[in-house]
């Protein structure tokens, strides 16, 4: 059995692979475990044993894989039951999960079951001199960063936003894999699948190397941005105004409520630069902003600023890049 006090990372399955955020956290958790002087354990729940081995390439000392063919779909009650059964006897000091839809769902349930604290949506992690994990969370609309600790209970449960840590490169395989086969039947589930319709569109802006992001200044015309994105191999993102107005899908929102991105280049068009938005691009390599207001705060976040009406600027870029 795993030694008490270890750092555990929930590695969320996505078919035969893992959610990218789970690998980001696992690699980042290595230094947390080292700073706490403890082991790093990756725990995964799903159908098929094979993917569990992949986790050994990201720094885990131990991989615990709960496997059964019935675990090919997420179920709140069942996944909570299975994780609780793994966590309770081993008394981890920390449990990290990706702030995905399922990760957030599980984290809240587990925090209640284990009577412990949950720090949600952190954007960075640190171990303080007292050997406590500090999860940093943007607060009060992004105006401050709050460091949250869970001093008296364990595990300290933390959900981490996708994209805040770099995508890790697999290294040498380390650690041992332990496969657990729970006894399950349909009654183990809290829900029953009546029908299943996969969602057509899935955009993951956290993986895009180049982003073209539009705000209110686009006046809802995202076709112009899509043409530019097409020319430069970019994905299209948006401010909250643009997604709330229904101009583009909600999953394209960048920022505090949306996603934190780390593209090499971000082109920001017609966005004022509210702090709740810029938190989503502050890890970009190079930011180009176009705004007709020379005093727009977005220019403080930009490496290159262009003052002017975005429509003719984008049209010209598309024309010249298209010809090139
Ligand atoms: C708790 C909370 C969470 C939030 N989370 C998010 C979030 O995740 N993401 C997010 O984006 N927002 C978020 N917001 C909202 C945020 O505060 C801003 O309201 C929003 O980002 C503004 O969007 P915008 O820049 O598109 O619009 P505006 O602030 O209205 O800015 C439009 C800009 O376009 C410029 N412009 C207008 N026409 C043109 C033109 N033709 N050419 C060039 N420039 C032009 C204007 O000069 C202006 O600067 C959040 C707010 C709160 C309170």
C-alpha cells in the first residue's frame, strides 16, 4: 500500500489517453511532492489497463489504476466511491485534479466525503516554508491573487485550471503500476445511460499555438477573424462579451471564466483588456493588440500595439497573407 502523506493526482481518462491537464498537473506535482518530501501517486479510473503505463513517464512513483470495462463512462457516484476507497486508507496529504467538468464534479464530492477543504480553479501551486501546499487563485474579479491553504485537514484537495502548466514531455519510465479490479454491476452506478450523443464541436484553446481573439469591437463579425485565423493557422478565441452575445461558442472564451491559454502568438482584436480577460493571455509568448482607442488597457499587455479600426487592418492582413 502507498505510504501515508503522498501527493495524489487524479489522471482523468479520455478514451485511451488522458486529459492534457492531468499530465500537466502530474508533471508539476513532482516538485510539490519533492518539496513535501513525499511520494507522487497518479490514480486513474477507466476501462482498459494499457493507458495506465503511460503515466509512469510523467514522474509518478506509483500509478493506481482502477479498471473495469464498465468504467468507460463517467458517473459521479461511482467514481467518487472508487476514489474514496483508494484515498481513505492511504491518507494522502494532497489530491490534485484538473478543473475540467468531471474533475470539478469529483473534487466537490470527495471534499465532502473526506471532510476536507477544496481550493478550486488554482492557477499556480507552491509549498510554503511550513510545508503546506498553497494554491493561488485569482480573486475579486482578477484584481488580486489569493493564496489558499488547507492547514488542518487532509488531503488538501485542489483543482487546477487547464493550461496553466506547460505540456510535459514524457521522460524515463519510473514507478510501479498497481491495477485494481473493483466488483461492479449496473447497480453501482448513480445514473443510467439512456442515449449518448457525442458533442460535435470540441475546441481546446489551451493547446493552440496561435490565437486570434475577438472582443466587442468586432461587432459580432467573426467571419473576418476566421479568415485571418485560417491564413496563419490559428484558432479563434473570444472575450466574454463576444461569447455572452452568442457570436461564438462559450468554449472559445478566454480569461478568468474561460480558459487560460499559453499560445506562442495571440492577436487580440477589439478587446479593451479587462483584467478578467488578460489573465487568460498573460502566458502568451507574443501579444499583438489592435484597438481604436489609444488608451485601451489591452496595450499594457501587448508586445505590439496597433491603434486603429480592426476591420481594414484585418482585411489587409488577410489579403497580403493570402497573396503570400
Ligand atoms: C467575475 C468576472 C469574470 C469575468 N470573466 C471574463 C473572462 O473569462 N473573459 C472575458 O473576456 N471577460 C470576463 N469578464 C468580463 C470582463 O470584465 C470584460 O467585461 C470583458 O472582457 C470585456 O470584453 P471586451 O473587451 O470584448 O469588451 P469592451 O470592454 O466593451 O471593449 C471593447 C473594445 O473594443 C474596442 N473597439 C471597438 N470598436 C473597435 C474597432 N472597430 N476596431 C478596434 N477596436 C475597437 C474599444 O475601444 C474597446 O476597447 C468577467 C467579469 C467578471 C466580473
